[in-house]
C-alpha cells in the first residue's frame, strides 16, 4: 500500500519488508481536516532502536516524508499495550 492509502485506512505504523532491522518502522502523522478526510502529514517518526543505537542517534528520529510513489509499505500489527493503530 502507499502511505496515503495507509492514512486513509487510519494506519499509523508501517514498514518495508526490505528493511534490514526487524524492529524498524515509520510512524505516520495523520492530519484530520474539517472535511472529515485524513491526510498524510509532512513529518513522521522513524523507529529503529537497534540500528539507531549502533549509529549513536536518537530514537525516534523525526523525518520529512517526501513523495508517496512506493506501494510496498506494510502495516505494523498492534502490540499488546500499544494504543490503537
């Protein structure tokens, strides 16, 4: 699915199957406009605790989301104790 499709479905946590670290995912920002539609916000949070620790950078990292052409994003399943995805 594309990131826009994920947002329309209310999905906030996605990842690509090709990513090397199994715990890596992107948390999307959903912007609700008064017209009742959901839109992809420009900022997301990249979580990859193991990789970010190795690189010595913050987790999560705030990232700018540019473009939405890739359709190979997968939904991250909700884990016990997580808020609704």
